[in-house]
C-alpha cells in the first residue's frame, strides 16, 4: 500500500503569511538526542512527555533538560506519573499538600 503524501504548499501560502507564530525554543540535550529524535531537545513552554521502556535514558534526558533550563533561567517542572516514584517521594516526605507531608 502506497502512502499518499499531501502537498500543503497552497495552505501555507494562504494562511502562513497572515498567522503569527511564536518562535520555537528548545532545550539542548546534545547531538545524540538530535540524531535520535530530530529535535535539539524538549520545547520550552510546552508540556513534554518522555515515553519508553525502562533503562532507555528518559530520566537522564529530563535531568539534562532541567539543567539546561536552569542555565537559561527557566524553572523546570516535573510531573511524575509512575506509581512507584510517587510512593517513594511521598514516603520520604518530599511531597507536601498545604504544607503537610503527603502520606500514602
């Protein structure tokens, strides 16, 4: 089955001249990330999700992105959705709600 490729050049000519797009900024994760994904890193000002199997470098990429963000005076925010991570943070007293430690 052949994949049909669409030509959007007419749409770009019609709408792109009048639309103002916010310039994209990315955090730098190095040449290896650029080669693997095709982007220099996570987009600044967007929600970025790292998906993949265990031991594939998701945490390392997130930490490198946080370091680069802090160098650029941007506050990184992590939302951890793995249950095992949430439980260990809560047991350690790191999670707080209204100033009180969250207990599982």
